[in-house]
């Protein structure tokens, strides 16, 4: 039986500020302390991909990534935010280099004795195919920068919106010290639309929203340990979750042990001798804890 929302639930829904509905710069500003945000490498710096005009695509949104500096709980912070409304948040040579460069400069801050808190707001389908190996190379640089920075400061990632986080950037999300997601988020190596395109609708119907979210949605990823914190779509709640992640300090991702147990359960499943005919469905689809 489904219970009707209470009047308090409805009031809370109306009072919330949707994080998903914000653009990249506003999302980053919502994470930072009020009045401290400033944009680095903004549109007037004109750092855009040289490959897009060749295809008749007008560069926008700082090539899809906005970098902001400011403070979180009074401490210096850097937020790299991906704009999903430009090219589906895809990573190209310039947009990826902005994230990698920002992370590398954050590491230099730590080495100089000026600790800076790094946050990445993921909203991406992965590499920008028209930039091919250039995009792949810069995603590898992002991976390396996260790993290098993690011993010095928690690298906090947020996956909030309906685009989700896929491809090489899903690996970047997995490398973060702490990963936050909303129930509306999606996280996986290959997006359902790509799977349907390549393998056919019989393999996966990307229009079946209930199925897709049961497989790769934020709630499922949190239940199986791939996400550390599940937060409702509220800018203040997400900002609080980011602060709590930094308060936890440096350490191995808390989800590592959970993910290893989950993968061990998958590996141990024997379809020839299933103990329960629905075991695999529960493992993949319902996010049942190991």
C-alpha cells in the first residue's frame, strides 16, 4: 500500500530548491559558502574546443565546464561543474583539461600548505565522440589528478541529474573519496540509450524508466555500495552532504568494501544451480545488500 504524502511532505517539497534544475555555475555556487563564489576561466576567456566549429556546433557554456573558487565552511574550495545542457555534458579536450588542471592546481595548493577542498559535479555521458582520443586522454588525466589529490584531501563527487554519469567519467566518480547522488541520478559505464542503440531494444529498452532506475539509479547504486550518500534533490541538502564528506577527513572510500562484497556475490552466482530463481534479479535490479 502506498501512503499519500502528508501536508508536511508537500510543504517541504514546495520549499526545496531543486539542485537538478540549476545550471552548472549555479550548482557550484550552491555548494560554496554564500557570497564567496567566483568563476575562473569564464566565457570571456574563450577557452573552447577548436573542433566544434568545424562541425557547425557553436561553443557554449565555457565548453561545458565551469570552474569556481570560493569557500566551504570557511575553507578554500574549488568546484568543477559540468553543464549537461551543452553537448549532453560530454567531455572534450578543453572541458576535460579544465577539470584536470583545476585538480592539479588544488594539489599544488596542498603542497604549498594552503589546503583547498575539491568538488566535482558530474553530469555527463562521457567522452565527446567527435574529439575521440583527445577526450579519452584528458579523462585519463582527470583520473590521475583525483588519485594524486586523494591522500591530501577528500575529493567529493556529486551525481545529481537525469543525464547521470557514464563512460570514463563514471570511473572518475568511482575514484572520488566520497560520492553523493540523488534518487534521480544514474551511474554506469554504458548509458542505456547506448546499449539499446548497439544491442537493440530486446537487450535493453531505454524508455523503460522503472527498469533503468532499478538497474543504475541513485537509490540502487547507494543500496549496492557504489554511492556513499543518497540525498534528495535539494540544493541545501546536497551542500550539507558535501560538508559532511569533508568533515569525515581523508581516507579510503567507505564504499570500497561494500562494492567488493557486491562484486563477489555476482561472481559467485551460478546460473546452472541457482539457489533462488530470483537471486540474480535481486542482485542487479533491486540493489539488495550483500
